C-alpha cells in the first residue's frame, strides 16, 4: 500500500457538528453515495464509494478549518 496518498487510511463517517450547514452538505453527499439501496429497496443509482470518500475527506478538512476543537 502506498502511504503517500492524500486520503486518510482510516474510515471516516462524517457527522453534523452544532447544526452546521456546511457539515450537513458533506454528510448528505456522503450518505447519498454510500447507500446501496433506496428507501423503497431499489438499487441506489448514486452509489459511488469513491465520491463518498471524497465527501468524507472534504468534511474532515472542513472540520479541521472550521471546528478545530472537534478535529481528530
């Protein structure tokens, strides 16, 4: 495994911090791309783990810059 990748090696599950509107955007995007099925049980056409990973990384950067007290 190449450790020089800009993406974190740990699984990131974004969360909304203090009703932050920007957090909500990243969390919604992550969830939309991680769900494998829709509410009615049909396959999710938006399922894209790569796009979900991108949303999680952007959320992590947002948290680091906007909510530094919550950054891990």
